[in-house]
């Protein structure tokens, strides 16, 4: 089972971060969540050159999740957790022929191992919660703007989490 979860986790890293939620409220998927892992996608080189690293982003998010009452799991612990939930953070450069400024799309999604209701033996990772989309257009990569957008998305996640899991 552990190997299967790790394999599925690896496969979802290559999959698009767009997901579908068929519940009445995507926040329902947060009910009963007690532990989570954080996966920060590689940041664009120019963002890292400006001083924002994957490790900084990850540590900041993990600290905020702990403050909200969630247990933060390591990548090896997540395979043993029901549903193997993890927050996926991505900062994508937006490019095109008419784009002459640096633009970044910032996404935060919760991915969990789910089963098909018609065939419970079929499991896969799916996006069960996603934060508000954020697009930032900058003349130069502005670490504070990118960090702020990530922080805002994490706060939205925590608000939704606390609404579904009152203390």
C-alpha cells in the first residue's frame, strides 16, 4: 500500500493541477482533516534569484498550518496517512509573444487519494480543494508580491479548514 501511495503521489506531480469537485461545497472535503503534507513545486529561476526559495515557502506554510492545529507530515509519513492529503503549491511563469513583463500564476490546491464510488478498488489523487487563482504581472519578479499571494491562498485554506473543523 505504501509503495502504491508513493507511486500515485509521484504520478500526480506530472499531472495538471486542475481538478473537479462534485460535492455541494469543496470545503466539505476538509472535514475531519487532521494531518497534511506540503509540496512546493520548483520555483522559476528568476524568482529564486530574487531571494525566494522552495524551502522558505514550505517552512512558512508548514508553520501556519501548525498554528491552525494541523499536524504537518513528512513525505515519508504521508504514505501512512488516510487519504495522503497534501497541499500543492505552484508558481508558474506566464509567457507568450505579447507578454513583455514577468507574469506569474500562483496556485494552491489540496490533493487527496480518492476512490471511485462505482469501483472502490480504483484509487487516484484528485484535487479536492483549490484556492482562488492569482495572476501577478510584474516588471521584475517581486518576491514580496509572490509571497503575499501564497500567504493569502494559505489563509483562505485555513479559514475553510477551521469552518469545517471548529475547535
